[in-house]
C-alpha cells in the first residue's frame, strides 16, 4: 500500500452480500443486476488530504461528473437509431464508461462536500440550474456527423484535462482520472476515425461533417475557459481535419456559461427523462 | 503455532478468493483476470480482500464483491471485508498466462501488450494482428471497437468466417 493508494476497510453488511448469500449453495452465486444501488467507491478511503480544499474538490468532481452524465444520456439516445448496430453498441459503451466515471465522481463529491449525499442525489435530485456541465454536452444529438464531431471534441478535451488531474493531490480524484484517461483514449480514437471516414467519404458525408464543425465551433470557447487545454484539443482537431479534408474550425471567445448553471433550453427535457423514475419513486428499492 | 496457523489461514482464504469466477467472463477466475489485488488477514482475524474494477462503468464489480464475500463466509470466515482499490488502475497486462490460454480456449482472443507512455492520437491504419482464436489464422479484421461488454471488441476471421470477441488492451 503506497501513500497514494486509496483504499480502506468498510464493514461488509451490504445489501448485495445478503442477496448473494441467500443464493449461495457452493456454486456460482448469481443474481440479476439492478437489484439495488451500491456505492461505487465502496471501501475506498474517504478522507481529504491536508491542504486540499474540500469545497473546491467537490465542485471539480461535480463539473466532471455532470459533463459525463449528460454526455452519457445523449449517447444513449442513439440506441435503436444508430446507422449500424455496431455503432449503437459503440456509442452505448462509451456512454457506459462516462456513466461509470460520473458515479465515482459524484460519490467522491458527496464524501467531501459535507453533505454525505450519494450519487443518486446528484444525478436525480438536482434541477437544470444546479447542473454544471458545459453547453456542448447538452445539445440534442443531431445527425451522426454532429454526434461524432461533438464526441471528438469532448473526449479530446476531457482526456487532456484528466491527464493533468491524474497528478491531483486528492488520491481518489487522481485515481479516477488515471482510469478515465485509458477509457477516453478509446473514445477519442473511435470519434477521430469516424470523423476522417465521413469527412473523406461521400459528398453528402463531407457536407454533413462541415455542417457539424460549424455547429460545434461556437461552443469551443466555453471548453477552453473551463480547462486550459486548448493546445491539445486544437492539435487533435488539426490532425483530424487535415486527414479528413475538412476546414479547421476557429475558436471564438467563450459563449455560454454551463459551469455557472446557465443552460440552453435542451438540458431540462433531458434531465426530465433521466430523472423521471427516480423522482416518481424517490425512496424506491428493488 | 498461532503464526503458522494464521499464515495457513490467509493462504487458504486467498485460494478461495482467487477461484471466484468473473461474472462476465466466467471461464476466468478473478485471479486470472488480475482484479483480485490482495488478500490479507488483520490481527482480529478479519479477511480483507482487495478488488479493482476493469473499467469505471463495469457493472460486474458489485457481483464480484458479493461473490468473494459469500465464498469466504461459506468457507467459515466469519469476518470478511472487501476493499475497492482504484490505484494503480487495472490493465489488461494483468490477465495471467493461464487466463489468456482459457480465453483462447473459449473462442475469445486475449489482449496484446497494453500501450504505455503519452496518449497520442494516431490516424494511421492500425496493423494489429489478432490471430483467430478458433482456427489460428492471422487473416482477421475488426468489425467494432466496442462489444457486448466494456472490455471487449468484435472481430471476424476471414479464413474460417467466424466472428469472435477480443479483449482490448487497456
């Protein structure tokens, strides 16, 4: 156990354990997923290192988690709508990775912000103006070219920032970031390959990629105000647009303030769908 | 002889935890997969098993925790604790040689060496050779970078025409 390693003991009186025990007959203990909720940071050290501002740390975690959960919800909207089954599976998988990151980040935020809130409190019981995601994440899915272009930009941006956060003084956030970097590398690669394929494809796919870049460009400024990673993201965009024969988008001054809770009209309906079951049955367990 | 008993006890507990199958790749044990990071025993006789998730969103973590605890309790260990270890993050390099052999035997191609160093985007055609786990032919192609679980990609063999899954390097 190094100092940076984030793990301590918790007792094991956990809902899943009793479920598994009930089925334990010496063979595989099996039960369906979705039989209850769990703490994704179960058994991880919950202390905040000296010199780390707990409120600031919680805010950092919530911003990253909100970007992830809103992006995951948009990606999930491609289920049954993607051009091919393989792409639907890919987009859903990317969403699942982001959802996993969000769960860990919300759990960390709840540990350090003094409220002791769980992940569900953040995801299901906050309103649109409490969310801190950047505006680009909440825009409707558009066509496949737009979703790919957005994924390229957001995954490059998140990857560049999380690479830095992997050295954060909070070992839990650092560990979440280090893990997420590996996942985001796959997301960015997937988006970049599709962007090249579409940009360098037919006249129609090229036209749609140009339109998608035009739609994304106005939201780039907000990203670089939030995280100082413009160099890395612009380099990726340059590489992809060159290979795809597409024009390089310009980065306008920041527009929008998702990080201050000022959102487009698109976030509230997204959250309404995401939160409807949890809010209809707030104490439900199954 | 307390010390010797304790050492034997923790060794036995480790053996039990190591043999728990992975919920999504049941031909592998948690030890084969490399997600069981440690099994220790505290002074008061509590068995502490440390697990690490493969992917952030891996839905199998809860079942892994439950299964390890249930197996240990069934083996007579009254006090069991499970820890989640996030650091260092899991890498497919931790899949053991035995685990790789079992994957191949079950028609799943094992991962190559995980990438290290700076994360650079490459748009050059990837010439990764993944031999078909069924017929061994190197004439294979990727059909999807993502598959039925987070850790796998979809491939197909041009020689025997069979699709197969491939555990991704991470």
